[in-house]
């Protein structure tokens, strides 16, 4: 646990002020940006709630109207059936009367007259009756004495047509039918709408009709409508818009049907005046009906009657079926009250959050700056030569990882310094005992490669966390002063491990086919200006135009290293000679080189000088890393070992011939066809935005057995907008590949514990999804058989690397990348 201290240091105060400024700026921005929008949104929600409630009530009333109309139609159909039944019963009765009169020899007219009198006094339902007329329009049976037995030609309607005559003629023409006309009730003089069923009986010369007065039907419909209004009144009592808003209904005759105010409910509102404009409010409400527009006006409140200063909004829908106007009414200040209350709560919550964030910032500043100051003191002790210094910091955050990695690096550096010479001596003695120079160099190469691998992993963790710490706490000047020297030192360590990899034959090559004579001639011309005038430099080409496939930069570096070694061997001046020739090697050819030479055609590059030559010890240890006979403290002893590694990685051979009169170093490199071409690499993007856009949202699997390395790569990928999954070994990675169909790609270390390495995982993912983004990484590359084309299919990125380098490598891999056949990692045979 870290104990909180006052912010006494300059770094702590700057860091805290920076966080405080960021928090305040963020608070102000969020408040100014979001609160007005939230207020407006809540206001619109409340406003739309009024519209929604109105539409819901409109739909409810519309369904009620449909129900009333359905009831009207059903009632009319029922009446039609009853009317038919009444006429049918009358028909049956008359038929029975006539059949009964025949055996008794009773006159037909007398029997019918008796029947007519009986039918005349028959009624059903609401005093409805049956009437009978002959084909001349005379009413033979009717309950009203004003019409019974009378000829009805003179009773006409508004158009001047005889009502009864028209009904009789229509029945004779149609046989039967339903007809609507106006007629008086037996006890009333006013003509009412009547609906009758009339049927012609030609065998009797009669027309029989039965009818119903439509006002009886309308009374039932009106009762239905009254029940609908009652149901709507109950529904509207439950609806509230905002706090006191409500809905009301009035009809086309300005009669208020439903209103929560008892003083207005069921009254005539035609003369209600808006006090400000003196317009009739009912006219304005009808004007905006179904337009979607709101009516704005000033009105009073129930608790302040007569004070018409409160703005209201009303929406109106017209229900044509009932001819009703359904309206919503809400006070404007009530619509705003919810948004104001929400804004106040947001402000209170933001202030509380800001205060809590300031407390956390104070804790965070102490948490970060104290261990950094402690780490800086430890770094100063180490830089002064105290390799026993420890930071003593233990935490699970990035600073803790950085401190742990730093302590581990110092401890390993101390151990390596103490044991490296002993291990190299022991290993060299073992190799000399077996008299197998190639085996000894391979072992030393493996040792150097292994050390480079461990150091590259350490440097990946250290450099990655240093860069993350610098980027995360950007702006703290004192922090950058502490981190930048450590970053530069980490990059210097990476360069040294790269040289070790050159010796171990594990650096990445960018090969191309070149004309060797032209390149050596250019290199010789370049060297003329670098060598003293006392050294005579010459070049002789003993072969026609010959091509080889190598990494041009490493070839030039090797030639320059050999030339500078020759210069150091001739402090008083002398001759330095370059030459090239062609050599064909067969199985019968015996060459005294560092190892047996495979059959084939080779270019021999010879560099000879007239210097002091190699001593016996120097000759035996010439290719060993860090071995040098020079007294210059800046010399690393990696020059000739890098040449050796380059030659071996290019599938070539090297030989040293030395005498007191001078020495000659011969390089054998296999020839290549001039038609061989190198696919061009995708051009680098114009800026990092293109890379981030390409990679954003990708789901990548990171496979590395070192948890700290995975943590660094994860942080770098998250900074690029990439989603990350992790696996510690090949088995876990293969399981994730098989179970995750949405996996976009893979970043895997080449060397993994167990029998399966990163190449195998990449091949499995490629087999399942060829479009996947695949990138291999390594502190040093394991041996790859150059004849095995499958092992050369995926791009390789050397550790350590920063976020930008990783992003560029992923971008190239996504674009098609450098295939390993163009930048392959060679093998020391």
C-alpha cells in the first residue's frame, strides 16, 4: 500500500493541476453540450405525450363510433327479419281464414272483412302494426281510423306522389321489398320517417306491409352513443398530460360533451372568448383541427380563476362519424418543469461526480508519482554502477510492471555479466575439444540468439511500458525527463541484440537480386573517401555479369566492416584489394572453408590486405561476438561476427587465410537468375489515421508465453482501436481459433512452449480463414527450412517494437505484406 503524502514535489503538483484542468474542462463541456439537449428532448417527450394521448383517445372514440354503426346495421337487419316474419304470419292467417270459409260456403269477402278487422287491432314491438291495401291503393286494414277503408290516392308526400299508391305499385313491380317513407303514428299528426316491408299477393289482389318508425331505432342508437360518452368520460378522467393537462370533447353544435371542469361540462361553449385576442375559442379550435398545428393561447389556472396569463397548447382531432372535436390542453410551463427538474438533478450529480473525481485524482497522483520518483532514484544508482540496487515497488499496474521489469533486467544484466564470459569459455573449450568449428559457432550463435531472445522480451516489456507511461501521462514534463533516457537506453539495447541476431543468423532479410560486380564497384568508390591516402584500394572483376540474391544493405555493411578491419590492420598504410570470380562446386570439389560446401554455382568475393594478419587466438575466435583485439572502447567486437551471420543467413560460406604479410577473407555466395523479381511492398500510408481506420474494430488473438509481453502488445493494440484476445501457448490459441468464428487475425510469437510454434498456429488459422490478418513476432527466429515454402508465408516483426511499428506491420500484413520468400529469415547450416 502507498501512503498518501502532500503534493510537495513539482511533478505531483503539475500532474494534479493537469488532471484538475482536464476534469473541469470535461465537466463544463459535458454540461454545456448535453444539458440543453436533454432539456429540449424531455420537453419534446412531454409535448409528444400530449399528442399521443390525444391520438389514443381519438382512436378509442373512432372504435366506439364503429361499434355504434355496427349496432345500427345489426338492429336494422333484425328489424327487417321481424317485419318479414310479421307479413309472413299475416299471410298464413289470411290463407287459413280463406281455407276455413270454403267448407262453410261463407262468402270470401265476408271472411276477409272479419280477418281485416282482427289484423287491424294486432300490434307488436313498440306499437308497430300491419296494414293491407288492394291493388287500387285502398287501405283495407289499418289501425288508424283516419286511413282505414279509405282510398289513399289523395295522401301525397312532399314531391306530390301518392304514398300508398307508390308503395303498392312498387310491390306489384318488385314482388316484395323494403321502402322508406314518411307516415304518422296512429295517435300523432306529425309525419315521421318509417321503414316498411311490403309484399304483393296477386292471387288475392292484395299488398301486405309491416313497418317500423325510424325514430324508435334512433333512440336505441342514441342510448348507445350516451354509453360511449360515459365510457369516454371515465377514460378521460384517468388521463393526465404533464401535471394538470387534460383532454375534452365538444360536438359540431358547440356543445361541450366531456370536460373535467364542471362549470364547462355539458354546456354551450359557442360564446367562450379568449381574453387576449377576443376571438371565440371554439372557432380557433375547429380551425386547427387535424392540421397537426397547436393552438397557443392564454388561459387561467383552476387555482387562479380569471388570471389569464398562463400560456396553453391545444391539439384538436375531428371525429367525422360523431362530428365531435377531441382536444388536448396543457400548460406550457408544466411541459418545461420535468426538463428543468432533470437538469437540476444532472447538475447535482455532476458536481458530486466532480468532487469524487478530484479525490480520486489526488489519490492517483500520489499513486503514480511516488513510485516513479522511487524508480528514478534506483535508476540513478544503477547508472552509477550499483547493480545491486532494487526499486522495491510491488503493484499490479503498469508502473509495477515497469519496476518489476527494470529490477529483473538489472538482475539479469548482473548475472549475465558475471556468467557470460565463463559460459563462453566453457562452451568454446568443449567445441575445441571436438575440433568441430562449425558446431562451436552454431552453439555460440544459439547462445547469442537465446540471449537476444530473452533481452528482446525484456526490452519489449520495458520499452512498451515506458512508451505507454509516457503517452498515458503526456504533459508532465518532469516525467518525460525521467522516461526519455530509459527509452533511449532500451532502444540502444535493442540495437545490440539486433547485432547479436545478425551473428546468430536470425535477423530479418529484405532480399533482392543484384549484379554483384556493380554493387562492389559502387562500394569501393564509396570507401575511397573513407580510407586514408596511405592505403591503396583496388578492385578486379574476374567474372562476367553475375547475379546473387541477398539483402543489399547487409552486404554493403559486411564489405565496409571487412574494409575497416583491413584498415586497422595497416596503420602505416598498404594495399587493400577487392575481387570477384565465379566458382562451380561439385561433389568432388574440396574447399578449405568453415564447413563443407554444397554443390552449385557461387560468386567468390575476396578481400585481401597487406596488414599484420591474425594472431592464432584471433584466428580461432574471429567470429565470436564481443571478441576484439582493438583497444578502442567504442568497438563492440561484433563486426566480423555480423559478417559471419550475414554470410550464413545468405546460404553462403566464409574463409580466413592469414599470414604475417597479410590476410585474405573469401565470401562464397550462391548465384541467382537475373529474372528473379521481388514483389514490391505496399506503400506506407500517408498518415497513421489510415492505419487506425484499417485496424479499428478488428478482433485479434495475441499469443505469447510471456504475460508481460502480452500485456504490452494488448495495450498497444487497444490504443489502435483493436479488440484483443490472449493465449499463453499453442493449445490455448488453437482452441480459441476453433471456437471463435469472428476472429479477424493473429499476432503470435514464433517460439512457444511445447511441440507447436507460432508458424503452426498461423498455418491453422490461414487454413480455416485465408483472409485473416496474420503477423509473427520474435525476439529471435527459430530455424526455418528454406526449402519448406509453407514456413515462409507470413510477415515477421522483430522485437522490441513500439505502437507505430506494430501498426505499420499490421497494415502491411492486411494489405498483403511482405511474404517471407521476399524477407525470409535464413538459416545457419
